[in-house]
C-alpha cells in the first residue's frame, strides 16, 4: 500500500474523511500525539488499526468525537454521568479522555471486550474537521508501532507506518506531546488511569475526590490486572536502555560524567547541558514540565536515530503538574529501573 503524506489543506481534510468513511486508516494530528484513526463504528476498519500497529488485541482504543453531543448522537454511552458533563465543560475540547459504561453500538474491537468506552474530544482544529467531515466517531490510538515512542510529527508516523496505512495528514508538531490524561468514571470514585496534559490537580479542582491508579507510578505486580490494559505493556522505549537516577542536580551531573563513555548520552534539562561530558538530548528548562512533555517523545526518537548510544541517563522527574505525565512515560521507557543515589 502506498501511504499518502497529505498537507493540511481543506481538500486533503475532505480526502482523509472520505478514506475513513470507506473503512481506511489515516494518521491524524491531534494536540496530544498523532492518532491512527478508523471509523469507530466499523469493527473491520478498527481491526486494521491493531494489525498496522502490532497492538495487542486486549488493549482498547479511545473514541474521538467532534462535539459533546456526539456521545448521544452515536449512542456510545448508557447514561452520561453528571461528572462527565462537568469534566467536558472544564476540559473539552482538550487532552482528557473519559471512560464510561458503553452501549452495544461500540464494537468489541474498540473496547477490547470491556464494558466501558474511552471518549475524547480533541482541540486540534484539523482533528475536529476530519472527525466531523467523516461523519462518524473515530477510534484512534497513538499512530506508532506498538512499543515505540508515540509520534508527535507526521514524519514520526511515516517512519513507523509507511506502507501500512492509507494516509497521514501533516498538522505540525503536537502541542502537548504526550497522550491524553485518562480518567474513568466507571468506579465509585473517579480515577486517573494515565496522567497527561490535564493534571490531577486540575481534575480535583473540578470533581473533588479523584484517585490515582497505582499503575501510574508503580510497576504492576506479575499477573495483576491493569485497570487500563495499556499500562501493562513496556512503552515508549527507545532501543538504547534508559536509566533513571533519583538524585539532586549535582549528583546527576557527577554520576553521568563518572560513568560516561562513547556510548553514553543524557536526556536532561537545559541547565545541565554545559556541565555534562556526554551527548545531550534536551528536554527543556528544569521547571517547565509542559515543555518537557512537548519534547520527550521527539527526543526519544532522536536517541533512536543514533546507533552509537547504548545507555541514556535521565533524572526522575517531579510529580507536580504535568511532571507526573513525564514521570509516567519515563519510568516506562526505563522499564521501572531507577537508581536511587540518595540511598547509596
Ligand atoms: P493510546 O490511544 O495508544 O494512547 O492508548 C489508549 C489508552 O487508553 C490505553 O492505555 C488503553 O488501555 C486505555 N483505554 C482505552 N479504553 C479503555 C477502557 N475502556 N478502559 C480502560 N482503559 C482504556
Ligand atoms: Mg499508544
């Protein structure tokens, strides 16, 4: 199959929508990361997503809509809880996915056998136009090969999926840079299953009590059932091994420089760069978590492009604000290996 790389024009948006209506797959820009979209109401189209990505069949997909009323229009959810309305009011369109009890209108392929469905209304104008012109909700996981860092540019999508999907629409670099925050309303207390651009602090401001699923910060015990199936897979990992250090700034610099050789790199903050004697991949300013989130996957892909690198040292991020999302992706990229210099 030839994959079309389409510029972000009205004509191409219409073309992408037509491909989707006809059961095809299109990489679409969103403010979180690029999504690999298919008609969410067509189980056969959705099955192609799993094949193209090499995604495990038990990992459900997020359904993307272009208006809150689409939830009722397509009969996706049994009953929309008041909490969902509050969240939508505060954070939609935007990087928040809401999980609710689903109806039978949602194909099994989308919800991977669960009795719930994950729904998001993205803020990216191109994504909105493609969804509304397709005339159906779109199931769209991140448009990467399963296991590799999520794509934040159209070229990332091409590098993973060229030849496997119909088209990619180039809408520029994703603003947030990390996948959406996922919150489930299918439990007695709302619970965050994955942190993202909408922070747990912001969610608590709107809903009051919000729990944090233990899989967000910790490795799942062997055999434990993941509330969010995606959380059990090793994720976001470049080919080099990522080693996370729990330490202060000076200890980080000192440790990396002492362990440096020609195969070592640092994934670090701008302030560290002049002090480090290794190849540096920059996340951004130390306290700018949004910038670190924006850059993380792009930097992981750049590290992948350097065959020479075998070990990448990074610091355990702060859990504050969007820092928690950066933390969550980095500990997964590191397979939860953290060296605690404070204890040594
Ligand atoms: P991706 O779209 O690739 O960012 O992955 C979607 C994430 O949302 C994965 O971690 C899924 O496991 C999770 N997810 C999607 N639908 C559900 C659901 N119904 N219940 C729990 N987690 C879900
Ligand atoms: Mg993904």
